DNA sequence: GCCGTTTTCGGCCCGACTGTTTTCAGTCG
């Protein structure tokens, strides 16, 4: 049993926390090196627990020492250095470090001076007013730390918020700030703008002539349950007792620089700032400027700043410091896809499905508004309990689609189905009935817990079925609530490529399936094609396509690898390659 | 601890806010 990437990352996070205590500082070069290694592992789909020392060291940011620790963890289930540090620093001291405002220096001070090593001890010490006797701390610190203890739950690693929920909060905050006098521009930034799957804090950027009025309005917004800090240009609050929202206000002329700074990632920013220094420039959240003279050379737009650093604008989704800067510099970063590149939608439900909410005509009318050239209606097939369509109902729907077709001359209308992949890879209906469909998307809706070899066989069996043109939301994950099925990605990519079967990039923020790491792996190691689909159950869900396209960008997917960027004739030809083979 | 068109040592991004300081240390992003 080898260690999963998640468990390796968790172990390295522990290593970081203990090393901060050992070093007595929050940002030693060692801890930064470990954190860089964590980022590298998070960005790869390689199972690092299976890699050799040499293979690990080939990864950017992993050197001899960290590679050895990963191998050690993979074989022993623990890292010796962590075990040793645990003797010196009880694990409860890590809980103290999670309290907002408490860093390694203060936590060490608490241990040395007051023998405080856990949250209970700290609470007692505060009640006895012992903290104010320590150097650098006073009555106000005591009060602040007491308040912070109540926020502990919001800052633990387990409470990252799924992107769909965080996006809702961000949109709400932005809508409310939009009405505040003096606000010029508002944008969300941070990991939300990078389309991370889960979000720690929501970052909101506002431009305005004066910061204070905006900050005041922000900390008074409905739903704000705690104010963590506020100054003239920035503030942090907790919304709905649940998620931290950070606001930053800058002058409008600094919008581009601020958006870059606030979008991150940290690693991307550090790399860019280094690149600036190499060119005699310095980059901060206000501008890119000359070191010698202070003259501003770019600040207004992100593109201006990238250009002055001899880079093409880099789409936010790929700013993870995983090679995007070098790729932008040498022109190998794919051109970012746009919603307008898509000509068709290949996964659309209607109210014929039990869970569909809009009628066929409503979905088609809205598709025309989207200026789509082709669409596949793919209601649930019969094996899906409650929501699936029987053969009789499918034939009725086929008739309706046939009748309605002439009302939509601009739209090539395909009658498809969302087929269910059974535990053995079989799908609904029978081969003869399946030939009645113009199109088939097959998805996993059950049996999520099978072992990897069975999931892999199951997917490949479905991929080999001539009725299956696209595999829908291939992993079946629901971000934050259900992990995807465990499958051998390379084997599935290979089978799909060989049979001209596309893999879906599902646009729902709850799904974003396939994951970006797998997309990037697929692009680099196979020729498999993708379909960006909305899986819309209502006309309003068509707008989710923006997230599917953003997910493709995050996975470095060029539009040449997406079948629904093809024009209608080329698309029909492409799907015919499998159906007619 | 990592890394290398100033390579095997000597560097390593930048600024806001807070509380405790009379000029700065700690924390955070």
C-alpha cells in the first residue's frame, strides 16, 4: 500500500508546522522549501509515493532532503524528523499555531514562560491575565487572542470551502459592495479566480480613490460575523460564521498590479518578482517599476505587466508556479480557451428527465441565444432510478425532437442519452436500441467504492462500447462531499484515445470533472480528446459553461483537443469515426 | 532546503496591519 499524494502532503504540512517551531520563525528558507514541495505535489497527478528518489528530485522544488523524506514516509508511514520534533513540541502546540494571530515566536514564548502547550492552557492563562506580563504582549493582545480562539474552527485545514459555495459568497459580497459610493471596480481574486477546487479565504479587490469608506462599508456588510482586522486599505472578516473574506482597496491606476498580486498564487508572484528583479524592475501590488528611478513602467492591466516582463498574459487558472512562466516565455503555454470557442453543448437535460427543470423548447431557445450550432439532448437513461426514461418514453422524445427540429434551422439537433455505466461497465438498453440514438454520453452514477482495477475495467468497457461517444463527469466526484472513483488514468486515457471516445469536462462548480491535474496529464501524455459540457438541467445552468472552459484552461487544454470547438460538419465527422467503425 | 546564461556557495519577493515598541517585531497574505 503506497501513500497517496494527499497523505504525503498532510505529512509535509506537519513537517512545515513543526519546523516553524524549531526555527522559531514563520518563514524560514527551510519551511518555504517544504511549502514549495507541497505545491509541486498538489499540482501533479503522478503518485509521488511510488516514485524513486531520482524521479522525485526531477520535480521542480524537490531536492535531496525532501525526496528522502517522501520516500521515508512512503515506506514507514512517518518522517523521522517529525517524530523527533514531536518529542520537543507536543502536537497540541500545532493547535495553538492555528489560532489567527499566533505564530511560532509567540507559541514558543507561551511554552517557555508559561508552560502553555494547548488551547485549554492558553484559555486559562488569559483568564489569569498572565499573557500581559510577557515581553511584546499586552492587555490588547490578550483580548485579541481570546477572540481568535473562537475562530479556530474557521482556520483549520479541514474547513476549506468547496468552490461552488465560496463563489456564491463572493458574488454576494461583490453585489453588496457594488452599491457603495466611491467603488470604481470590483473583482474577486485569490484561489477563487484561479479556480481552485476548494477555497481557504475569499479575496475581493476594489479600486477607489479612498480606502476607508469602502473598508467601513465592508466590515458592516450583512452576514459579517467577525472582524479580524481592518485598516485604511484592507480588512478581513468572517462571513456567516464560516468563511474568511479579505478586502483590499487600491487606486484605480493600480488595478492590474493589484489584481495580479491578489490573485497569486504566492509561488507565481514570487517567481514574477524575481523575474522583475532580473530586469532591474520591482513588482508590488501597486506597479511594476524601475528599481533605480522608481519610474512606473506598468500598473493598469495585468497584460501590460506581463508584457513588460517579456511574457504573454497568463490566464489566472494556471498561475500555480508549475511551469507556466517558462511556458509563457517560450510560447508553449496554450492559448487560453474562451466560451466563444465552443460551438456545441453535448450534455443537456430537459424536463423529460425526472431531475430536469426546463422544457425541450426552453432549452433549445436558450441554446439559440447562446449561438450554439449543435446540441445533444441527453436525458437520463432507464437504469437511473427515478429520473431515467424507459424505452417507450425515449421513443416518444425522439418523435418530439423530430417534429421540433424544423423550428430550429440554425441548430443541429442530436437525440442522445446520458447512459449509466454499471459496475461491470455495461450500459442501459441493448445494442439494437442504442443504435437509435444519434449520440451517447455515459456516466458513473453508482458504485463509487469499487477498487481501482474494477473501476478502470468498468470505464474501459464503457469506452469500448460503440454507443458511447463521451464519458460524462469521468470521476463522478462532488467537490467537498464525494471523492471521485479511483481509476488508472493513463489506461483510461489510452483506451479513449484509441476508440475516439471523448472525456467530458463537466462545467458544474460542484464537479469540475475531470480534475485539472488529470487534464494536464492527459494533454502531456496522450492524444485523448475532450468535450466541455454544461450538464444543464435548467436554462439558467447554461452559464456554467464559463467554469468548464476555465477548468480546461486550468488543465492546459488547447482548443484543438476539444471536440465541441469543431464546426458542425467536422464534429459530425468526428463522432462518426467511432459510430461507423 | 533549493538552486544555477554571475552554478556547488550565497543568495532567496514585498508590503499592510497590529500592538508594542520610541523605531520595530510578529503575523499574515
